[in-house]
C-alpha cells in the first residue's frame, strides 16, 4: 500500500504487524524467486494459461452471441450484458448481478463497481479459473438467460 500521507503510513505500519510473513516463508520464497529458471518457467506457464482461458472465454461468449471487448490475454474481459437488463439503470444492473449469483451461481463484477459509465457491462475474470469451471459457468448463463 502506497501513500505519501505520513499519518496514514504510521497507522498502516501498526496494522502490518498482524499480516507479517514468517521468516521461514520469506526464506522459501526468496529461494524460489532467486531461481531464474523456475521463475521463467512459471511466467511462461502462467501466460500460456491466461491466453488459453482468454480465448476460451471469447469463444464461449461468441457461441452465446454476447458482445465483449476483445483482449489479448489479460485477467478479465468486459462483457456487454445490457440485453439481459430488465431496465437500463444501475438498479437493473444490480438485479442482473443478483440473478447471475442466485440462479447461475456465477459471479461477474458489475460495471458500477468498476466505475463504468453505463449499466450492463460486467467484468468477467478468468485468471483464476480452470477450463471446466469456465465451461460450466457459461453453460449456466446459457441455461438461464439464452435458452429460457
């Protein structure tokens, strides 16, 4: 956490005591990140997985005819779910979010929480998902919203 506010820094320093990482863990992590080959392999595998997930999510969205902003391997896509809104308002977006959670068991970040300017756009994070989980989530969206 970065701040130039000295009072805030003092308060934060007192709180960081409770979130300290043990010296044993620091030692192990230091050894891991000092291993250039291991770090290189990790980064390569992570980039590959992110890219594959990105392509999979775009393919699943295309199959459902759901618009989105294209990406080239990030941690998320911005998805346009305006056609599923009951009303074009932030309240309508919140209702859609609740339906996604309650009926699909899928959690997408509402656009209002991301400070988007218009309701109906959601952030779809795929960086920490496996392919089967992504497929299941989009099938649930299809079952509730597309094949209704």
